[in-house]
C-alpha cells in the first residue's frame, strides 16, 4: 500500500495565502484533495508540508506522480 492512487489526471488550481502552511495529500486517498485529511494512515505515505511565500494561485499535483511534489510538473500527461 505504499503506492499513491491518482486522485485525478490534472492539477488542482488553488489560491494560497502568504504565510499559511498547506499539507498536500501524497497518497491520493484524501476526500479533501489536494490536501491531507489523514487517510494516508497505514499506507507508509505522508503528506508534504509547504508554506506559501506569496498570495497567488499555484497548481498542486493531482496524479501524485510529479517529480516536483507537491506541485504539478506535467507527469499526468504520460499516465
């Protein structure tokens, strides 16, 4: 169960707030995508913590296979 499940084959566009910490779901099981809700327990996977440096829109990975986690790098196009 250490393999992530793709939540979707596209990124999540999210407006983030400077100074706020976000916990990106790495397992794909969260019902609060793209963020962690604790569903990873028992999978061997853990969420990725990230703090916004600026208020802006970012694109969090939805396929869970990005090489630039927690952000989309286009890997979903090859799945």
